C-alpha cells in the first residue's frame, strides 16, 4: 500500500478517528464515512499500524446516511457524525465504548444502549470560538477546520442556541469600530483571541467572555489598556471612567446593553503563547459573572472558567442515574472527586449523610460555596485542592466515591487513593472511553468488579460519548 493508491472498500465500523475499512488486514481510517458505505478511497498517509484515506467517490451510500442539517457540516468538521441518522449514531457510540472496553480495558461486561440526548439541536450551552483578523480588517470567528488552525467563519451553528449566533455576529461587527483587532496566532499579535459563551437552559441567559491578548498584572490601579479597581471583597470591577476610556470595556457594555439575554460580560486576560483558551485572570465588567442552571431541583452558578457539562438536558439524565445508584445506600457518606462546582455532591446531598467535594479550580469552589449558602445545605464540605493531595491528607473512608476526572482520566496515584478511601462503590463518570477503559483495567487488576457501563449522548452528532460506570470495590 502506498500514498495515493486507490481502493474500493466497504466501511465496517466507526471509531473516534473516522470510519474503518480493512485492506489486506490493514486498518484504514476514512474520514466522513459511515458504516456500510461502499466507497472508492485514496490513501493519504501510511502510519505504523494503520493508514488514513479520503473518500474519492461514494459508490453505494450506507442506508444510515442522512442529509446534514447544517450547511457548514463538511467544512467545519465539528459535527463529524451529523450525516448519520441519530438512532444509528447512538448505536455507533455504544460500539465505540465496547471497542475501548475490550481492546484497551480487557473488560467483557456488556455495554448498555446509549441513552439519547433529550435535545439533539440547539443543545450546546458552551461555545468557544477562536477569533482572527482578515486582511480587510474584518474579524472572523468559528471552529477550526479539522487538523488545522484555519478558522471557519461561522455565522450559524444549529447545535447551539440561536441567540449565540447573533451575539457573536454583533461582536465581530462592533469590535473593529472600537479598533479591536482579531488575534494573529503566528505573530502572537492582535487583541481578541476567543469569544466564550456559557448558556443556561433554565434561565435562557448567557455569560459572554472576551479573551484578550493582554495581561492584567496591576492590582487596584492602572494598567496601560484596562483600568480596573477592586471592591472591598477584592472583587475586580471596571470603574465608570474606565468604561469611557477603554475599548474592551466599551464593547462589553455594548454587548450587555444590546442583548437582554446576556447576564454579564467578562474579560479574560491571556497573553501567553498557548493553545489554552482562558488565561488565569477574569474580571466581570458588566452584569454578573455567572449564569444559573437548574439540575433536578437545584440551581447552580456557572462562571466563565468553571466546568459544567455542555448539554444540561443530557447531563440531567446522568445526575438522575447517579442519584438512583446512590439511593441504593442508606444515608451514605460520599466523596465527590473532581467536583467542578460540586454538582454531583449537591445533587445527592439530600439522600446522603455527608458529602466531601474536592476540586482544584478555586473559582468553581467559590461558586459551589455560594450555592450551598443560598440553599442552606449543611452536609456538603468543599475543598479547593488537588484530589490526590487532599486524599493523602485524610484517613476517612467513604461509602461511595463519585469520580469524574478530565478527559485524560486518573493518575495511578489518584486511583490508588480512591481505592484506599472507598468502602463500597466507585461511580466513574468519564467523557473519554479510552482513558476510562485504561483506568478500569487498573481498578480490576486491584480487585474491583465492573458492574455496569452506561453511555449517554452528551455531544450529539460528534464521536464523543459520556459514560457512567458502576464499580464495586
Ligand atoms: C470532567 S470535570 C467534572 C466536574 C463535575 N464533576 C461536574 O460534573 O460538573 C473535571 C473537573 O476536575 C477538575 N480537576 C482537574 N484536575 C484536578 C485535580 N488534580 N484535582 C481536583 N480537581 C481537578 C477540573 O477543574 C474539572 O472541574
């Protein structure tokens, strides 16, 4: 097999790298293909254990192909399953999880059917668009074309709430009027790096964050471009005079005044040469620094840099599922590790004896504390700390641990500490089947038993899939 060779193949299954065909036993990933397609493909790259190919011609389309509802689907590439019917997407996600479990985890437990998302359009309540400058001075913002840093200028995205398109278009139009330029990644120059929006199904409100290529280093005084003062709680505020003098504050104020749906506008300072979207410092310069989201009967506060599931309706199904599992215990003690804004901890607080939520992001813990105070919840303790460090500092054991790490999964230290501090069950919540399978393998080697694996469709029309695994210790 050589680059440029053409073959006619049948797509056998799907993976997170695209459809899979086999040529003389060799795995070939074919982008934008659907299982059961018969296609002519051209090899684009040969790697050690697999090859990549593009479709040259679809000879016989899979019966599961549908017309994508987004006109940008092919160019944008974010919704890489949108041309596959939804029922089949759910089946394919189950198959992706099964493959990870058997191939990486060596786990033979049957995977349940994927629980669908209650909403499959306009579901995404977290938008992070990179922004850049065109030669004409126009600002563009959207998603990167797959495998590139070329921005597809998106004016309409049917997986996010419609108002977000309007807010983003407004920012693109207004920013140049204030001499705000789009970011140039190669030159590390220009002003606006990202537009970040956090939305809420419950309140219909949106928190807008403008990520700018600047640092905020002076506290309580003047920075060359942004004048900020601090109130008695050490909370950064923009002074009225600053609003007149400063282009970013003026744009923020305009956004806030234009859209009733906007609860607040923040500026995030990120002048590092990095792919990380948000810098360490954020100030709220109009309205409030959160949106409220309701999960079951609890209302949470989501800030610009606090973690919250992107699809609150599907997340609610996960929270219900986890709560049902916790209900099997009488008055249990719960460890909520990698807690974010203590969402799991707070959701199960009324059926638990006590909960400890541990999270490394201080702002998330501050938001959790506000919710605990406002709802008079007294049996949840929150700690702004690294999970492993916290667990190493205590002797206590918990009946149930809810473990919800980032995509990279848990370190061995973290799994060891979790085991040491859990009496009965670990409920492992994961957005990455590969790292989940790796961690389950380790837990099984240490004597645990995987009881069930339940996929949820949190990220409709993409390869991504969320899972909840019940493990007995
Ligand atoms: C997938 S999110 C889960 C958040 C929360 N459980 C929820 O459902 O909203 C993972 C969280 O782990 C936090 N995190 C990452 N590394 C951590 C660490 N070493 N110790 C504690 N928290 C960490 C992140 O800030 C993030 O909030």
